[in-house]
């Protein structure tokens, strides 16, 4: 197994605006989703992630190079993973059982939020929980077809700790020095579905639902 990667989540020093050009993101460390454990052919397109937090939420900014941007899923908790998509998984352990939350969003901002111990056993966020999660994207349309001028997109998200707590069933309020086990992912959509990961997954076929391969996130 590869050595787990580590990321330091910086505390925001001002209000976080969900925009790629907000100067608040300059405070954040930047990681790359640059592992391709199931690569066969096609473009390996760059993806970076910046993360901040405050007492209310975690904030994510994904920036994706993309020559083939596509999305068809418009239903919350639908199959956004089949579109041009980014994902953030968090593992929680209780009484020896590991369960994990999966946040997924396609390039148009449709969200999928689930929690459970296995891929086949997931509970999906209720509408009132999904409504508290905010997403902004550079492609503010319900769907997106590939186009010759495609070159990239960004997505920013605010995930309240209250929403995570409701999914997990216990209070989630990280303090300075706390750690989470996490992974970040990128799906390529219809063309070049690279299944990229931040922390490499040593598995014979594409599967992001493997918390044993997650890396470590530490809160500043």
C-alpha cells in the first residue's frame, strides 16, 4: 500500500466567497488530484483543490482542466459521477466500524451526498440537508454538452458541519489539530473518464469507495 498523503486545511481569516477569484483562497494550501490507478489511454487533465474551514463549514475549490466537459444529471443524489465531476470523501469510525460520507458534484452544480459503510449500503441526504450545501460553478447551466472550445471549469462548495452531523448521526465540529481521513476525486465524464484520485487506490478496477486508501487531513 502506498504511503498516505497529508493535507493541512487552513482556517479562513475572513468570509469565504464561493468564487474562483476570491482572494481568500490564497491562504489555502493546494493539492493535486494526480493519481491515475486505472489509466489506459487518453488525456490526464490537471485538477487542483484548495480547502478552508471556519466554525461553520468546510469550503472547497476545485479547478479542472477539461477538453471534454459534459453533464446530463440534474436530479439531486443522482448519478453525477458519470458526468464531468469532482468528489470529496470523509471517513468516520465508530465502535470499530468505518463509514464514510461522499460529496459529489458535477460541473453544472448538481449534488450527490451519501453516507454508509459500503458502496451498496448508502443513505442519501434529505432535501432539507442538501439545501444547506452551497455550490457555485463556472458552468451555471442545468446540463452541458462537449464543445470544441472546452478548456476547463471550476467548482466551489460550502459543506456545513451541521449537514455532515445530520448525515453521520453525531456532532461534527473539528478543532485545530483534529484529523480526518479523506480522499478527493475527479471523473472525466463521457470522454476521458480518467478516475483520478488524490490518494492512490490500489484496487484492480475503478472504485472510489475504499476508505482504507484514504489520506489524512489535519485542521490548522
